């Protein structure tokens, strides 16, 4: 897993930590000519801040250069910046650079130097390799086994090929690198050992535009003398099943998987040897009879080729590979961490059924695969694994919601005393595993759930005094982990798994609380921008597969909202510069087709407030609200980029849209057309109402929630706005009522019925009706988990000021309420660690906060009694407070603080 440096436990002086290059820790292989170098700050001294910094980048000593040399030195610069873009001599290809940062504090003291490194990839396209593959015209040497009872969907899937090449080295190299990727999926091996730990590499991007390659240090795997490099290929997203289109997707990308690899060996005498994939490689079928991300993997272990990836193996019966192409112009170094095994789960229960099957419960809805140990199986014994998120009423696995995804792995035993089956190229979303054909009884010790996800650094935490709320936070985290696999997907189990854009933009504020997703999302954003249609429309899914055509309101708007959110969180204006032209084109596209500024035309499939319950939000209201929102963000992005004239143009346009919204949809007493929770949430949250009508619209929202017994009606779009807006209009009690609601529809309803991830729909399963329609019923979908941002920002009170970027200005504003006696949150921000921890006892709020070195933070307390406020044991002068109705604000210096106040809230229960 990615090693992410956390804040030092003790930092007696200003200390830089968490050094990153382009939002990654020590990346091995980048092709960005001007990478961003960033660091975070910690200090135990109150009021500490950085007033100067120095960054030095150097070539480290190596076998030829015993001293190293500096290639860039910022010298001492004044300021509190914690990120710089490299601006030194042009970076060399395939070179490791060491970099250092030193900072100076308010007393002029210089810290100890913090160090890290990054390594460049093939910056100038120095590829000397060809794409190679199994020749489809060569007959497979191994026939499928007689008991191969494949389905119609899997019958045509082909075996995964083994590819290999032997080579000799005169000496052990001083340095060795492998540059590898596939059209499809690959696993690289050298001398019998697996190379790296990337899973399902190279992942999924818009293969029409780019194919990422990985870089590996393989010096420890090669020897002087005989060596072998080998690879296994899988269909993956390149030519396997994708989405709900029943075709195998040769029409989208390709017909069969291909490999390209280049080994580069540098020797102590200064010489270099490059070995690329070419026609000298040989190939054959592997025991993997087929492997598909949706359908599963079928392995016949009786046909194992022992030692095929080691020196001395006789490959004379193998066939020459097919060289398909020498074009390498679309190859780009991977810019984020790969998919890895990030966790291993043990079963919590194994049930054995009379028919001989075993149902294994892993206790957690997860995404990945199973590692199964098989003991005492005879040769040819067939073990089948089927995967499900839920159990049916009779205790069998519930498979209907998978639709055409078969999610079935098959293993034909070779007959050893003990053998292990773990698929290479399949991916499942599941909690339960049905195992049939297993010899004897399945033991919990024989089964492990191998959790797969892009290895994103986890940086946030939240906990509170309520068990169900803590489970909700866990469910949100597991849904994020399970759907941040290659692209931010909607669901991981059925025949879909697509990069739905609205899901991503709605959930991103919560995702950024829990993890540093900058590299992952920024990489995906490149496909978002490239996927924009010539007329300016963004599509609904990225990469644009299965669901083609112009994007719907809130879906296409992701192309504007996501770049802004990433910029706001990290302060990296490069993402705005890259995305801004596309952001403008989207708004101009809507404007061009809706000159009256009410978005009714070119709305795509228009999903409205998707999966709302007991309500029907006006499509025109939702669309026009998002038109205004995207226009506002384009204006703010232009201002951030210094394009003031452009910003002013879009500010004026946004004002006209708001006026059009009010004329078209709002009556004189604040009623918004449709009279739904989401309609009012959009109008209030996006500031689309005349000032005199806001209180009336807020009143209608409150009345709707109360009239339903504190139940929500919001779908994907409205749910993220619900609790923050209720707090903003002065009714946090209603937000807490919704949080604690246990009846349908609510978050707790699913938890009380066993949910360990966020369900796609509020009625995925109900006591009254059972399972919803299997046509669309995922039990691992993060969209409705967007409440996580409110839990961090309002319940724990950990927020960035409205006009802040990269957490330069912090607002600590806890709002105790509901059943909670306490809550705490931590977040490693681009500036450093921010944390809050409050307890409410007998009407007294006891608050501990930590602010990273830098600017003072505003602390807003829910009290109207200024004389009750104490900071670190001392009363705070009223003159140092902003006293307003219901709360008091004061400022605190960076560092750790203890604050107490008489709180206005009285908790329940």
C-alpha cells in the first residue's frame, strides 16, 4: 500500500512532512516536465508559521557520479507557500532526482531538511519496443476440458496467453527498470517472480486517447547469466465485457489483448542494454481458460506449465508472437497509484448447506476477489465460486441484481495435497461467496477476501458517540474504496461499473475528506476533458462507453464542478488551466441552446433528482439551477486564473440566469415549482432567490421535512445539499433528525438491515416489499453517502473558509445536536493536520482543536454567552469576539487549543 507520511507525533519546532511530487509519494516514473513538489507543516508551538522556504532538486550520486549535482535551487523565498512547480534544468529521462525542502519559522529558525525523491519515465518517447500478442490464427494447443460447461456469454472468451523471452546478461546491472503496459491487463514476471504489486494494470482510461504505462525497479530480480521475462495477458476493459452492453467490446477498443514492455539495464561500466518486446518472444495458452472482469475467471490447474517463467524451460512447442504495431505515441506514464490489494478480510461465518455448498460471509460488502486454499481435491475436481452482496430469504446467494454479470470463478484442481486459487484478472463486488464442489467442509481459514482499490492515501477520520452514525461513516468509506477502482464508478458488482459523472461530482467533497484523491481524480479529469463533444457537451459517463450522447443536468456539469473542487481543495491551478477551456465550452453550449436562460433544451437523458422518493422535482428547475451553478464556477475559475474580463462576463450571465430562474419558477410567497425538498435545496444552496423570498422558501423546506415526520425525499442530487442547507437556515435539529431517522427512507434503515456499504437506492430492500427491481439495485453505490461531507464539516465542525483554497483559512464550527454527546474528526489537508474533538456535558461544550502552522483559524461556537468562553483555561475578552445571535466567533493561532463554552444545544436521549 502507498506509504503516506502522517503528521509527526511530536514536532517541537516547525517541521515539513508528507512530501509529494504531483500528489504522489515517491513516484517511480513520471513524464510531467514541471512536476509540482509539495509538503505539509507541523509544529507543537502555538502561533508558529512558515515565513520562508527553500527547495533544492539534485541528481543523487550513482555508480558513475559520486557527488551528484544540483539541478534546481529556489534559494530562500519569503512566504508560506507549501508547493512549487519545478522550474530548473530540463529533466532527463529515466532518472531519479532527490529533492529537499527547508522552511524558516517566525523566529528565523531553519528546520532540519526533509527529503524525498521522484523518478522520471521515458520523457521523450524513447521506446524501442513493439506491441505483441497471441496470433488469433494459430490454433490453441490445448482443448477446453470436457467438463467445461460455459455459458453463452463466456463460451467465446479466449484463454489468457503466456508470453516469454529468454535473455543473457554478461553482468549483474547496477540499475534495471521495466516500462510496461498492455492493451488489456498484464502481469509481468522475471525469473519466476512477479514484478511489482499493481493489480489489473494498467487500469482503464480512454484508450482511444492514452494508455498509461507503469515503471518498475527490477534490479533485484535479474542476474548475470540466463534470465527470463514473461507476462500473462487478460482481456480487461480493452476487449472484455464493459457496462450493460451485451457485446464483447471489440467495437470500442480492440479484439485481443496486447503487451508492450521495455527492459533497460545500466551497468557499472557505463553501458546500457535495452530489451523491448518484439518478434523474438514466444507465446502459448495458459491454464487461465478465460478471464473477464464481469464474468469471472476459469482456471484449469491440470494444464499448469511449471517453470514457464524461469530459465531453462523448453518453449520450443510455443508459437511466435504476433507483432501488431510499433506505434507508441499514446503511451503515457501512469500519473496516479495503481490498483493494489489494500486489505485482506477474514470470514465471519461459514454456513454449510445440505446440497454441499458453503456460503461464506466476509462480514463486509467489498470489492476484489477471493483467495481460496483447497485441500485434498482430486485431479479434475471442479470448484465453483459465485459472488453476491446479499442473501435471499432462503439463505442462498442473491444474484438477480447482477443482471448479465455472471461473477463466477471456476477452478479445476490439479490434484495436489494443497493448492491455492486466486484469480488474476477478475473483479467482483460481494460480501457472500457460494462455494460448490469443494472437497469436504470449507473452513474459514481457507478463505480470504482480497480487497482491491486504487491505492489512494487515506487521510481523514470521523467518529462520534452514536453507533449507527459511526457505521454510516464506515459504509461511506467502504463504498468509496470499492468504487475508486480504475475510474470513479457507480457500482462494482453488476454489468455496469461505469464512470458516471454526477455520482462523482456529488460525492467528491466527501471523498476528499477521507482520502487524498487528487492524483486519481486529476487523471480521470483528462478523460473527462477529452471526452467532451465538439459542440461542448460532456457525456454522462467517462470513458464514454455504453451510454453515449450529451450529458444531463448535474451529470454533464461535473466537467465544471470537479475541476473547481480539486482546485479549491489543493490550490493547484494547473487543473484549472487544463480544464478551463472545456468548462467554458459546456456553459456556452447550454447558453447557446437556451437563450432565454431557462435550461429546457439539450438536456440529454435528464435523470432529474435521480432516485428521489415520494417526490418529483421539476426537471427545468434542476437543470436551470445547475446552469447557474456551472456559470458561477466558470466565473470563479476565470478570476483564479487572472482572467478578470472573462470572470465578469460570466458573473453577469450568472446573475441573469438567477433572475430567469426566479421569474420562471418562484412565486410571490417563495414557493418553488414542484414544491419538493430538492427544489428548495437547489434554490437556497445555489443562491437563486431574491433576498426577500429566501425566508419563505426556507419555511417551505422546513414544513415539508416536518410534515413527513423528519423524512427525506431527496435523490442523488438533493441529498448532498439537505443537511448543510438545513443548518445554514438555522434548523440543525432537523438535519440531526434526518441523520438519526431509523424508518424508511433513511441511512439508518439500511444499516439496521445489515448494510455495510451505501445502497444505490433508499428502497434497495424493505421489510414490506423485499428487494427492489433487479434491473437497477446496487448495494454498493457512494452517491447517497455524500452526507459524509456534512458529518466532517458541520457535526465535527471542520471546514475550509468559503473564500479559501488549499485550506489556507480554516473555520472550526461544530454544531452539537441530536443524540450526540461527542464527535471528532481529523483531516490531513494540503497545509497539514486539522482536527476537532468535542464533548457536550451538562450544557458545557468542551472542544479541542488542532490548527496547522499558518494563518489563524476562526472558531465559531454555538453559544450566546460570551462570558462563558475560555481559551486554554483563560477567559476570552469580549472585544476579541464576534458576538452574534446564537453563536460567538473568535480567532485562534495555529497549534493545539482547548476551548470551553456554555452551549445552547440540549441533546436528546
